[in-house]
C-alpha cells in the first residue's frame, strides 16, 4: 500500500477519534471509547476488528498465548486506545511490538483522556518490515 493510502486511512481514523471525543469528552472508560469509535469507523465504511488476537510466535513456534490489540482497521492500521492521565513510554513500546509481530506498518496510540484530541494522538511507524 502506498504512503498516501496509509495517510488517507489514518486521517479518517483520527477524524473519527475527534468526533467521538467531541461527543463524549474525556473521563470515561477505555471500553466506552472503543465501542463508540468502532461504531464511528464502521459508519465511515471501514472494516474494524475489535480485540484482535495475534498469536505469539517465538523461534518459529506458535505458542499458546496471544497479544490482543484494541482495534485493527482495514487489516492495515493498529489502533491502541487509552483513557489515562499520561501515556507512558511502555504504551508506545507495546504498540511498536504489536506492529512488528503483526508485520504491519502503521499504528495509532489514542488517549481519550485529554482536553484536546490532537494532544492524545501518537502515530508510530514500524521500521522493521
């Protein structure tokens, strides 16, 4: 997929996040934002997998453990949701690990517990493809 297509899709996801945040504001549980964002993304014609399970592969062995990603949009972009006071470095590392394990290029870490949604968006690119 070309960079422009990733940018178009990520803009659509961010727009949906802004709409959800504008409607609900900060201070709710992550699960509420996940439900509303899924509705918003699907209403825009996007394919959304919630609580997407990714098997853990270690030394070419599929193990009996999975990573669970909040949202996978159009099979291309991982969206990890938070409703926390502060996004920690471990949250960003977690997203990068998911990207690497899924062999995907782009992920968004979205924190809804902010006054302005633009302050709650972190975009990560997997440079290990």
